[in-house]
């Protein structure tokens, strides 16, 4: 790994932690739990970055990253005797596919004014980006929801 | 009445799933208190962003810890119905709930409270006082502190999405101002979707103006990151949590809420771009 990639990598780790902490503050997370939120965000993003650096596509990498966030959330929930949601929601934010969502939306709007020639291009652009947004958001929520089901298998209470 | 007497009461002992009669029966007054407190707890959880399974479990745990034998709970996206059962007696009540937004501090407090009730540390009257205190929690952090952190977080996301330094700085400005507008609108009791659209509009106008000054080579990252504090993370994650566990009604409702929020963000951004005249990026 060259110094430059290492620097970019380090920057991503720190930024993800800061982003997760910022959103935790937006969601009114009590101060004693902030660090755990930041840690979850940083580790989840690092896992995804490493997998994508190793040549994996963004979708499976996001799934594995959010599984890690889900497992960490369960651990922190157990340790601090609180809800896993507190840690997982803010930790998932650094993986949100902002640019894909934006491109998809823009593609749809252009599509409505397109002519026959440009229409196909815009349709493809919108379809690709919206599908990517949908799949990434879906994998994030599936990845976060799964670990609980594996660890807490109690008889239905209600 | 002994435990055997209760267990043999006609109609009560029929259902093997309900372990009735294991506790001293509560009278109607006590039962009224139990259902009131349980629904109050459920209301807080539904209002501030817990998923359905969590709400069901917590309401059930509180009711049984306060002396009821069993609770049946029905959770819809904007109301909770519960029946408390103790011995032969039962009471049913509905509570209407309006989802307000996310407040993790309140969710964390409810979890602490339920642990204390189950360990027998607090009784019904103290639970009422505690719920009153928790209901009044608003913000843990100072308003300006939140604005600054939201600005930093969105700027960080801009960088993570690949924006250059000018775009990062512009995102900080756009999203901080937009967050201030959001807080102002929240105090005016606007419809939440209008609030989201207006916030995205403000963020969009500021970023579009900065893009027209041609300070950045990554306008896409700037525009998309400046509205990310509106991203419906909690509804989308809760939607999946609910759907996976078979709570399809609340799951779908939450998913649809998330989609509406996303569309409101897009609408606000679009209006801003039309107004300022940034197109075809």
C-alpha cells in the first residue's frame, strides 16, 4: 500500500467517525454513547473500503459492512444496556449512496423532457442509478437487521 | 384466592399460551394504572423511533412487571391498543400516537426505566413520575451545537462522496444554514414533509449559488451532500426490522414514509435548481 492510499484510507476512517458522531448528535444520542456511534461508523466504512479495494462490488461490500455495524450495535446495546438502533442508525450514515440517489433523481427529471434520441440515454442513467440506490439502501437495512435475529432467538413473548 | 383457584376459573385456564394466575390478582383500579403506564411507555417508543417488536416487548415487560398476568398489544403506525389481564379481570385501551421524529435520549431512558421496574426497584407511582420526566426531555445538546455538528457531518459526507475542498466548505455552509431553517420550521408546527422540502430547498439554493460562482469542480457531490441530514435513515431501517419480523403493516407504513421523505428532498432540490438556474450537471 502506497503512502497516498494509506492517507486516503486514514482520512476516510476519521471522516466516517466524525460523520457518524454528527448524526448521532442530530438524533439526540446521549453524550456517553457518542464514541460508540463514531466507532461503529468508522469500522463499518473501513470494512466496506477494504472489500471494495480488494475488488468487490459496492453492493456485497455494503452488505458486509452493515452486518459488521449490526453486530457492533448488538454488542454495544448489550454493554450499555440500551437499544441497538442508537448505534446502528448513525453508524450506517457514512455508507449512504448520496451521489447515486442524486443522479437517479436528475435522470428521471431529464427523462420527462427527453426526445427520442436522448431518451434512451437518460432512461438508462436513471434506471442504473435508482437501482443502485435502492439496492444499497436495502442491503444497509438488511445487514443491520440480520445480526439481531441470529443472536436473540427467544420464544415470542407477545 | 390461591393460585389453583385462579387457574381453574372457567375460560381463563383454557389457553395454554397465557400463563395466567401466577401472580396475585390486581383490582380494577390497579389494572387501570398498569394499562395507562404501559400505553404511555409504548407511546414514547412509537413517537420517537423504536421498531414495532421493541415496542411490543417493552410494553409487555412493563405491564407484567407491574403485576399484570398478560398483555395483548396491537401496534398500528399511529395508534396502540392494549389489553391488560390479571386473574379474571381485564381492561382495554387505545392510545393515539403521532410520530414526531427521532429522539434517542428518550429511547435510552425508557430502556433504563424498564430495567429498573423489572428489578423491582420502582413501583407504579414512581414509574408514573419517571415517565413524566422522560416525556419532557427535549434536546440534550444546545441548538447551535447541533447546527455546527450537522454542518461538519454533511461536509464530511461530501468528502467521503469524493468532493473537493471547496465543495466541502460549501456543503458546510449550505447544510448548517438549512439545519437552522429546519429547526425554525419545526417550532412552527409545519407538516413534516413541507419542512423537509423547505430545508432541502434552502440547502439547494445556497449550493446552487455557490456552484454558479464556479468555486468547485465537483458540484454533484456538493448538491447531494448538502441535503443528507434529511436522509430518512430511521424509517428505512425500522421498516426492514418490522418487515423481517412479520409486522407488515407498520413495516410498509414506515417504508412509505421514508420514500415520501426522499421524494420531498428531491422536490426541494429540484425547485432550488430551477430557481437558480443550475441544470444539466
